[in-house]
C-alpha cells in the first residue's frame, strides 16, 4: 500500500490542477470576466468572446484537458511501471508457447 501513495499523490495533484484550470476558464471567462471579454469579437463569426466562452469555450477547454490528462497519466504510469503496455513477468513466455496438444497428433 505504501508503494501506491506517491502514484496517487501525483494523480490527485494532476486532477486538482486540471479541474482548477477548467473552473477558472468556465466560471472566470464565462461569468466573472464576461463584460471585458465581450469587447472582443471572434473573427469570422462576430460572436462576443465572453458569450463564446460561456457557450462553447469551457467545453472545448474541458476536451483539451482530457487529452492532457491522458498524456500525463500515461507518463505517470510508465514512471511507476504500471502502464498498459507492460506485461507481467512470465506472461510473455506463455504467448510464445503453443497451447498443450495443439498441432500434435490431430487427425480428421
């Protein structure tokens, strides 16, 4: 159990930082700073930037943060040796051996 503590400490730290970023973007840009952001218009659409963040921006930021989280967790998993590509010891040898009885004395 002690071995898992540093892993989960990093994991919770990543989650906290990423959720704080999402909160700052969705609440800050969509509610608190909407008047200042509405002075800026999105090129090509004419939408006010504050309106865009309230309607679309926080969702897009959340999707980007999901990809960032996946990348961070893959790196953390490799660092702690728990990534999905690592096979437990002894499993690799089982894949190389044919199943018992396969190909031996088979008749039709």
